[in-house]
C-alpha cells in the first residue's frame, strides 16, 4: 500500500511556520522512515506535499521525541467529521478568537480535550 499524501495550497502552507521532511520526523522521533510513514497512514501525524518531493509535517506536531499529546485523537475526530488532510491542517492552524489562538496552539497548551470537543461539533 502506497502512502497517499495531499498536495497543499499556498494559503494553507503559509499558516505553518516550520515544516519537517519525513526523514527529519523519523530522526526526531528516533524511528525508521517506514515507521514514520506508518504514523501518517494511521493518522497519528498529518503530512502534506509542498511542491515536489515527499510528505512534510508541521514541526509543532512533535514534542521532543513524541507526537504532541492530543494530536492523534484530534486528527481522528477531524477525519470522522469528513475533513481531508488539507482541511484538517487549515482548521488546526487557523486562529479562533474563542480559544484564543489556533486549535494547534490550544493543543500545545494542554487543552486538547476542548479542541477535540470543538472538532466533534464540526460533524453536526
């Protein structure tokens, strides 16, 4: 099974400050590239194509040698709500005055339960 990765649009690309290639993700998480690809397939991480080349992952998704706590569950909820990878990325990085900040900033601050609740509401 090959890894299907969406091509990102310029506007969404600009929402993310720093991107990592799959080899960089594998190195930071101390995993093989195959295991890093599996994280994308399993929706534990989200990667997109930026121009040519392989998938890239927002650097903020990693917390030390782990995937950011709360991110995999939020990605699952967004997938269940019908969001594709690019739409999920856009939602995570778009500022929301009621949070305040973006959903990804709220997850990073430990408020992933609140973010998941908001993501669940998107399906209705």
